[in-house]
């Protein structure tokens, strides 16, 4: 698996390399990831910051070749199934929409779950795993099929696996199997009021 810094150029070279090197490949080997190694990724997610320390994130997962795998794989759009079937693990990220301490709505539950996802992604990358977030799945079916309570929002899915050979990907995906660039800072930051 190549590192992002092999193709990406940062304008501020003192940024930690993990942010430049991490990317979201699709090529996976199909090998399993043992439960203790997988738990390290969830442990990293556990330490994310959250409003009022509510920790609204929840992770539902299925390991390949286990009883829950077909259910999780079937939630994916066909384009994602084509490569994610070689993942070791599929994860559905949820966020609790209310605060535990008072039951009132949490405006930042999605934001907080995103912080947990980033921790998981960086931890996975540091262990040389492919960690690929997706929105290409059936959210409504996930909510029902996984018995997700009404006060939880289905946020995204993640495929996690060991790096595989690009040649095993469908042709149209093989061409995309490279770290993507990012918008320049001038397009995403603005001192003062919105002025883009």
C-alpha cells in the first residue's frame, strides 16, 4: 500500500505525515484481522472528544466468514460490494442523537461520531490496514435490519482489511486506486464572515 506522501504535496510540510499518508484504498487481500487487533482500532475511536463527554458513537461490526457478514455485506450498494467483499470487517457507525445526562437533543452527535471515525481510521492506517469509509449503502435497511433504536442515527459504513493487490479490483476502480488530493486552504478557510 503506497503512502499518500508518495503522490501528495502539502503546502505546510510541518503537518504530521500521518495526515498526508493516510488515504482510503479499496484493494484488500481477504485475510482476516484477529479480534484483539480489531479491538485496538475501536479503542482508538473510544478516546475521541465529544460534547459533554457524551461519547455518542456506536460501532456495529461483522467479520468476514461469520454469521453476521452476509447481512452487513448485503447493505452495501453493488459498486461497493464489488470490492468490499474482500474486507476483513464491515462496520456501521451510529451516533446517539440525545444526551445521556438529560435526554435532550445533541446537536453535535454527528460531529462527535466523525471524530471517533477519524481516530479509528488513523489507528488502522498506523497498523497498515485499509480503512475505507462509505456512504454507498442502504441507510434505512441498516436501521431496521440491525435493530438500531430510533434515538440513534446511522452515519456511515467502514470496510477494514489488509492491503491487497490492485489487479484484483474491477477495471474502473483500479484506475482510482491512488491517494486523492485536497482543496487548497484558500477554498476551505476564511478569517471572519463567510466569503468564499
